[in-house]
C-alpha cells in the first residue's frame, strides 16, 4: 500500500521532469505511382549510376534511390535531396545513419 505522503513528492517530481523535445514533423515521402515516377526521374537524371561511387571515381550501377539527408533528419522529399546509390553504398549510408539516429546525433 502506498502512503499518500510518499506518493505526493514523487508525483511532483514526475510532473516537474522536463519532457524530451518532440520530434520534428517528418516529411511524408511520395508513394504509389507518384513515387515510382519520381524514382524513375532520379534514375534517368543520375544516368543509372551510383552517385557516391562516382564521387570516388568508380563506375557502379545505381539500384536504390536514396534521400541524401534522411526524412527523419529533416531532409526534403524533393528530388534535389535524392540520389541513386548502389546497394553497397546505400547499405553503408543507412547503417551510419541508423547509428547516428540511435545516438541522437543530427545529420547535416
Ligand atoms: Zn556506390
């Protein structure tokens, strides 16, 4: 049984606890046929090549359309924030982002 005089200070402490800031509103990604058209536009724009490999002077077939700055980090769903990546680059980038997200580190 909990005594009222011990419950009251705990209740006050709990209500005085600062709440974590609310996550920023995430942009909704395009889905369905609009998403398919968007990804196809990015594939054509990027000539079907992985853009991260291209920066390193490597030619690799791009497979996945990726958000350069993830939506959860405040990135836009506009095509200027998208690029084509090979599966290896996409997996490496996603793993690094997941680690940053877990630690609360922001991506810039
Ligand atoms: Zn690549």
